[in-house]
């Protein structure tokens, strides 16, 4: 685990772990209520026309809708709250959006969490605050929207279910440790992993646990704030994929959580798995800095790509026979999904932890150098770049060509035509 990631996780690790939180409250904006129509998307947290969860669908293969503007402009920016604590004895301020921190969009509203301690509902095209829900720790992962409710984890150990219209908490589930994993809902069941080492199935209406399965990643040598499973579960065809700090990728049965197979990735695997056809893709950190392709039926390794020596925190994007993934080596990598052969790289001046979004034949992603980039998906040629106020480690939400993304310096932005 690299030094920057380790310090980020240690700073996030002090959680309350209690279901009754005296500091928890909802701050209302100008309206205080999001005007939402009845839920139109059935029994899952995914849709063909918007992004309701991390990577758009349970397989992690839907990245938004275009057209991507040729010269995007800033429509608004929103200043998030800040959280101050000590990291190795040094005062540290957390704000903006963290890793992974992708926003979700429902109707005319965007929902996003911040390490500054609040989950927000904002008017999508004005940036006006509707409500802000304050937790006892950091909201670092991506919110999942289902049935006009927002499901989001926090480093106070709680998975919260919030009313998407008002921000009021409807229920909370205590996972026991930090919760960076982002949930998804499939066929009326919510799935999530966590740093206590468990993958879980939960009733999204009541918060009642249906099953849990221990994946590991807890024990000697694990670092506070980086245990268990930080990946967001990938789900397809009754199979759930989640990886751990120990360097293992698990395939579980979604009905009961029973193990189907386990494969080695070799190091802490925070990047979430991606399912495409008969294969599942996963990438590990610096001690086994590899992008893998595994057979879904057996867990057998098909190929590995070793083009980046410094590790992966970026979840890959898979479209057709190509994969795009950001590396801690400051590059975006494009890889042939059939063979694992590297096709091209695009170099930035900072590590690429942002998970790339492939929309309209273009790849949009952020870098720790403080830029939002757009490159041609086929060739890697730069189309545009936008300077933000600080490093970008979260991932874009793209709907109708509008791009919502935050930086780690305290701002959340809307760029568009």
C-alpha cells in the first residue's frame, strides 16, 4: 500500500460505530426537499438513462450518457464542509470528494458524499443545496440510489438509508468497521462489502440482514482503515464478486453467500471487479501490480497485464474488447480485453486513482495532478483537459453530456455544454 493511500486510510479510521449518533443531523438548503416523482426503475439501482450507483450497473459496465461536449464549461461549483483530524500527529483537513466518491443522479438532483462529513443532495443544474446529512465520520464511497432512497457508507461504520427527498435517516446498519464499499440493489436485495471482512445481503426497506459471508482481510499485518473488503460488489447472473486486503477475489452465490470459488490477486485489491461476458476483471496494488482476467465459471486466470509497476486503485472500464484503467504510475492504460496486451498509455503528471468513464467514444477521468481529462477511446489522443482546484481521486458521473465530479480540495463541480 503506497504512503499516500495509507495516510488517507489512517486519517479516516476513527469511527463512532454506534447507531445513536448525537452529532447526526440534516441541514436544509433553500428548499429542503427534493421534488421526486414515483420511483420508475423497478427493483434495482440501475437505469439506462442515468447513473444511480458506482459504475452505473451491478456489473460495473455502464458509465453514463453523452454526447460529451467538445469544449465543456464550468456551470457551478459547490464548496463542501471540512473535517479536521490528526494523521501521524499532523493536523489534516479532509473535504471535497474522496476515493471512490462518484455522484449519483436521480431526476434533477445529484447525490454525493464527502470526507468532510456530509452526504449532499444538490440541484443538478444550479448547484443549490437541497439538504446535507451529517454523519460521525467520512462519506468516502459512492451513494447508491434505489426506490427514492440513498444508501451510503461512512467511516463511522454505518450503512445509512436516507430519504432521497429530505435526507432524513430511515435506518442504519452497523458493519463494525469503516465502510468504503458502495452498495447496489439487484432484484430488491442490497449487497455490500466492508472493512470488517464480510460481504452482506440486506433488505433495503428494513435494513435487516439476509446473509453474511466472511471474506477475510482481517488479521496480523492489516492496517487500521484498510482491512477486509473495500471493493464495491459486482453482480451478475446470481454471482457476487468482491476482493480483499489479503489479495483474494471471491465469487459468491447471491442467494446464500456461499463460496463458489476464490482466486489470487496477490495484494490488497481495492479496485472493484468488473464483469463482462464470461470473464471478470480485477486489479491489485503495488506488491502485485497486475490487471487480471479470470474465467467466471472456474476462477481460472486467463491473462495478466503488467504494464504498471506501481499498483492500481482505479476500477477498470470495459467496453467491447477494450479495457481502460488508471495507474499509480500517472498513466491511463488501454488493454486488449481478449489477450491482455497493452495497446496504449496516456501520461498525466499525477497518479490516476479515478475510475475512467467511457462515453460517446471518449474516456473521461481525473488525475492527482488536478486535471479532468478527456481522451479518444480508440487512440488515446487528448481531446481536452480542465484544471480543477485540487487533486481528483474520485470518478465522474456523466449524464446527458454533463459531468459531475469533485476534487479533494473541497469542491464539487458541474461541467457541461
